[in-house]
C-alpha cells in the first residue's frame, strides 16, 4: 500500500482563514499519507476539515506545527516557491468544480498546465490523458456549462491530475452530487491512488470514507482515529 510517505503533518494548530471554510480551529493534528494510499478525513460540517486540508496542501500556513510534502518543509518556502509548489506538487478538488463556463473541458484542464509553464507541444497529449483517466475524453470539446454537475466535477479531477502531482487533496468533492455520481468520484480518487499518487480527501459520509485505506475522524478541530465499531 504505502511505499513511501508523501505528506507528513505534525502538531498542526490553525484557525480558519476565510468564511467559506469549516468553522472550527484545528488543534495539534498529525497525519501522514503515503504513495498509493487514500486517506479519508471524516467529520461533520464545521468540524475543521477544510482548515486542516488547506494547511496540509500549502494554501494556508499553520499557527503551529510542520507540514512536509515529498520531504519539503512548506514553512521554508518564500511566496514564489509556494506558488511553484502549488502549481506542480498538489492537485486540488473542491466542493464546486470552479471551471470557466465558456471554456471546453479540455481547455479548462490545459489551463493549469499553461499557468505552470508547460511546453505548448505537450498540452494536448497531457490534457487528453487526464480526461481519459476520468472517462471524459469523448466530452473534451464540450463547454463546461454544457456538462452535467458530475461531469464538471470529473473535469475538476482531471485538472488536478494533469500535472502528475505527488498529492491530490479533495475537500468534500462529493458534497453537491447525488449518491451514484458521488460513488463514481470516490472510485476515481481510488484509481488515482493506485496510479502512484497520495490522496487525502474529506467527507461527512461514512460509506465514502470506508472506501479509503485509512479513516481519520475530525470533531471540533480534533483529529483522531475512529472508535471501534464506527462512530456512534
């Protein structure tokens, strides 16, 4: 399962940085995710899951504690290094896909590689490989506003995968989807982990969390192991 650790977070204490993230502060949370491993953070809305994931992926800095991704200490980055890290090392999927409506699925995926400075001759090949991985190669030329909600979220996942990140972080990626479509997204995250990526995702759904290799539970900003026999 885990051949090497990709994400190692120790003693994280942090407050939510914006109103659209979970409301609870995080208190001394520690976790790790290995290559080819999928780890779920299970918790109710407002428990601190989004705050934790934002710090683990480098979007925010902790008040205390340390985060390392592929051995890199995120606290040591200057702003330019942090932007490069975010462009290359971490693929993000959020509750809403945040696609550009008038761009095609392929154009939305290719955009992240353009921003990262990828060579133009590589863009089409990499984009189509990412869309194929999520089963959307036949919809590559459709505008984002012509896609279903589930298809848009799959484009968002392709956008996260196209840069071949070492870590994918998915923050409640199924929150706005029906049960069948949500199961497809979790399955695709499972496939991403099998392809040598470390996957960390949050959910409030115990059945979704059960698909992960390991489950951690977040309650009122405190991260821990699930109780024997599941949550009460």
